[in-house]
C-alpha cells in the first residue's frame, strides 16, 4: 500500500525535477558524446534552428531497416552555423544517414513534455573516422554481395541516344547538359528524373529515381546523374549507402557527372563512368555517336569500293569469256566451212562419177532387156517355123492359138520385168540426183564459199598453199587468179 506521505508534484515541477536530474549526467556537468545516424524531422526556417533525430539500427554500421532506438534532437541557431562549418572541413554535411558523434546534453521541453538532446557541437575527428570507416565498410560489403561492379560491367550502346537525366529541377546541370546536346545535329531524347542533388533529401530521392528508371530500363541507353558543382560538403551524400547501392544496381549504365570526378565518393566508384561535370557527359555522348557515324560511313564507303572492285573484276571476266567464246565459235565455224567445202567438193566428184556409172548401168540393163526380148522373140519364131515344117498345117492352125497366147504372155512378163528393173534404177537415179543437187558445188558456192585450185588441182588443205604462190579462185559466177601474200593455219 502506497504511503500517504509521498509528495505530490505538479506537471511543471516534475518536469523541472527530471530535467535537473538529466542535466547532472556526465562529469562536471560537461556535455557528453552521442553517436547515431541522422534522420530529419523538420527545419524551422524562422529561427534557423534544426530539428532532427539520432537513430540506432540493429546493424550499428548501416542504417538499414527500422531503428531500434531513436532520440529527438535540436540544434539551436547559435551552434548550427559552427557545426556546419566543422563538418565542411571534413567535406561532410548534415544530411540523412550521416553517422556522426555530437556533443550535447539531455533536456525536457516543458510545453510538449518532450525529452530531447540539445546538440552543442560535433566531434569532427571521430565523425571523420567513422565516415571513412563506414565508406570502407560499405565498399567491402558491396563487393562481397557482388554488387560493386554490376553497373561498371554493363556495356554502353554504340549509339546512346536515349538518355535518362537524373538531376535537380531547373539546375545549372540540367541547362548545361541539354544545351550542349542541342548544339549537335544528332537526335538525342532526354527524359528528366528530378531529384535533390544536395541537402538532406539526397539519400532518398536518388534511390527513388533509380527505381523508376529500372522499371523502364528498356527505354534508355544511358543514365546521367548530373550535379552542377556546388559545395563540396554535399558530396558526402554520394557516399551513403542509399545512392551508392541504387547506382550500383541500376540496370542501365550510369554516368556520374556530379561536378568533382576526383573526389573520393562511392557513387563515382560504382558507376559505369565518372565524369567531371554535365558538359563532359554531353560531350562524351556526342563523341560516341559521332564515332559510330564516322565508322558507319567508312564501312559503307569500303563496302561500295569492294562491290565496285568485284563488279569490275566480274565485268572483265565476262568480256574475256565473251571474246574467248567468239574466237572459239569463229574457229569452229571456219573449220565447219572448210569441212563443208571439202565434203561438198568430194561429194560432187563422187556424185558425177556415180551418175556416170548409173547411166552406164541403166544403158546396159536396157540393152540387155532389149536383146533378151528380141532373142526370145526370134527363138520363139524359130521354134514355130521348125514346128510348122514338121507338123501338118491344119494341126498347126489348131495349135497356133495356144503358142500365140504363150508368146504373148511371155512377151508381157518380159516387158514387166524389164520395166520394173528400169523403174527401180530410175528411182535410185532420182535419189542420187536430189542428193547431188543438195551438195552440188554450185549450190555451195552460192552460199559464199569458193574453190581454190593450185596448178589445176583443188587445194583442200592449207599445206598445199604456198606464200607468193599462184592460185585460181572459183566463185558462183566466175573465177579469178590471185597471188598468196601469207599463209597461216587454224588450230
């Protein structure tokens, strides 16, 4: 049971008592150190004082997940400027996720009954050591996870025309970059993604922009993260885990043009390419496209030259083949003409000889047929005359009709046989005549050929012709004498 002697506090007196007890923390009432990750609540511009929170996470070295402890804090106007200046000497700034060691004391704000840390200074050496250690730790962690070289290993397209520009709205970086690209005659398509590149929201806005770009990764060739100069202290945000991890895991090659390429910031280390400023990024894009354009023109020119060369070679080969075909055809035609001439002449000679032989044969057959017929008639008459001398005339009269019929039949058969033989020889003679007419030397001469004679003999070979020799040339309508100037054979 609670004692009735326990004192009663008003709200104000209780807060005052608690405040006095908290103020007694530390030795000789000196401010104590507090380490934590910075998280912003709001900024009161009227009084130029800053309200923030210091957070502790399960992983003491990384602000991942929800904090396991959180302490509200305030920096009043009198200390805010000096704290910012101290951080600037180490190229740092009061930004989200900054891990720092502050000097301060616990206070209770009576109107709200709020416990808060009043920050009066920063341990800059310890904070610098923590920042460098955190950077090294983050670098090692990203490498162990296989993330550090992801974006660096992406291949930029040969013709990067579709650009995602991550920068501040209306910044000098945006103006410089777009103006530089507009001066080229190439059709670059720039899509802006506006973020904070300085101040307290860098750690959040850049990862959000990279996430949106990853959702549209097929729409872009290059991501340019541009920052137009500014205070060096703002670069500390580009070594924080949020921006660094989002750049390293971006699906599109990221070019970091944050104004200070020589500064040791992790975003430069994990990006596909680090450039000094947005103008350099625009110039590099133009150079890549120009180089591709130049190589393409050279390739087209080389292809045209090669094609023209091959066409000329093919044309020369065709001309050569044409002349070879014409020459071969001419030689063969000349050979055929000579062969036809020789064959025509020889056939003509043979034909004339054949005609003579056939004529003699026909005449002989005719004579034989005529002689046979006459002999048969005479023999028949002799037989009849002999019979008439031995037989009685009356008997002969009675029998004469039969011998007459027999003689008439014999005469008819003999006439048919001789006529058939003559007709057969006539058909053979007609066929020979038609053949001779087709190969008659006169017919061949009418085609444009000529007969060359040497000393009255037909010269059917070139070996029979001698240079400066005399020849007689017979054509279809006459002949003439000529002297041979030169002789050449056709192989």
